[in-house]
C-alpha cells in the first residue's frame, strides 16, 4: 500500500440512523447525501475516506437524553419514559430513514442483505448499509415486527442494550467494573436469539452483560460477533470483553470490532478526547494477540461516540491507518482489519 492508497473500510458499528432521527435539520437525509451534515459521517466524506459502510444501527436512545436534548422528538416531554407506541414508532422511523437514504441517493447507497451485495457495492463504489438493531425493546411490544424488519433488510441484532428489558438485564455499571452486572438472558431473550439464528442473522454481544454473553454462546450455534467492544484487560469498562470472552468468540469463529469511543479505550475510563490514537492500536494489537488477525475489525461507533481529538470524524481516518503503519501493521493486516475479513471472510 503506498502512501496515497486508502484501504477500503467496512465498519462494524455506527449510529447514523439515530442521529438522522434526532436531527433538527429540515431534511437530514438530503444533507447526508448531497450536503454536509454535522457529525462524524456524510456521503462525501465517507467516499473520500474509502469508507464503504457497514452495520447501521437502529437504536432507541435513552429517554432522559432525548428529553434533555431533543424534546421536540417526544409526543409529551412531561412523561418520564417513552410510551410503547413511541418505542415502536422511533424504530420504524429509523428504518424509514435508511430506506430514504437508499431511495434518494441516485444509486449511491444500497441496503444490503448478502455478502454478494456488499461486495458488489464495493466494486461499484456504493455505500453499503447492513441494518442492525441495537436493543430489541420494540420487539417485546410488537414481536411480529421482527419479520417485517427482516423483510426490509434487517440482518443483525444485539437483543440487549444498557437498559433492562423483557429479553434480559442491562449493562449499566460505574468504572471500573467487570462485565458481570446482572442476570443473563430471560426465556424470551433466548427465544429471540434462536429465532434470529434460524434466520441466519448476525448475533451481536457488544451490549450484553457477562451472563447474557455466556447464555448466548451456549445457545447460538454460529460465529458470535461483538460489533463495537474493546479489551477489558486494557480498559476495565463493563462493555469491554475479558480474555475468556475473547477466547469464546475466537472459538465460535466470530469477530470483535474495535470501538473508537475514548471511554472504552482509555485505561482510566475518562471521557477525555485528548487520547492518543496509539491507544486504539494498543487495543487492536491486544485483540489480534488473543483472537488472531482474522477475528478483528473496526467497530467505530461513529455518530454515537466521543472520538479522540486526532480522529475527529471519518475524514481523519487516515491518521489511524498511518498510526497502524507506524506501529508495524503490514498492508495485508491493515486490509484484513479494515474490511477484508468482514466483507470477504478472508
Ligand atoms: Zn452501542
């Protein structure tokens, strides 16, 4: 790879759809495709960076966050939580935003449901959206929507988020803490995983506490993926993975995407953006040591995380690639980590 060659990047996790939903712009979909959108991602910056997409999360943000920062998004901001109908509507609206991105992009963006489609997107320089569900609360309210979302392209699910739900306990813990923060999957949580497994959907353990993680390993006979998590040995965040968890993911032939959020990277767990890119490379190194180079990718968390100053948005991703080169990552290894394993399985 010479200095001007940018590796293709296929990313394990981003929160663009939630950011579009939260946006107060008149037409955020248009701004993403044809203009500039504040935040980490828009189409022009993605294309310039050779970022060809990845897993796009449909996500219900915390009620307090929406109430404090985007009260216009709530039917009644004097409530203390979302109504069941709001939970369903918010997820459906984010799905619609993904469909609009595809429909209004003049062929530049495609919702993909197979590896072949993703590979074709790469060849045709299109942005590939693989739909992912982060937290499945709305399926507890309207279970039949799983089939509707699958038909619309949903191919990846993280059944749990930080809140407790019908499917299992959340993962809320102060720093430092082990991932063991509560009980595991409920019977409904196990059922949901089995249903998604039968549909050959990807199962994401990134937001699972440790017991739910081991429950998942036991029941899901498929590669297990942590789309955006780091090493617990380097940063003792409950969201990060212990060496035993890494070994189990490796054994399942799964994958871990390294998260760029400073609070999941730093040894002190601080939300301090003055964080060297070396810390991302340290986590990559550690994950590769424990999982092997075929089991590690990027899971940036763009548009949903606090990035290091040096990597302020997608346009600065070359800074990280350069740091990987300086730290003796070969071109071949960089290609594996940035896309090859995820897109081509090799
Ligand atoms: Zn997340």
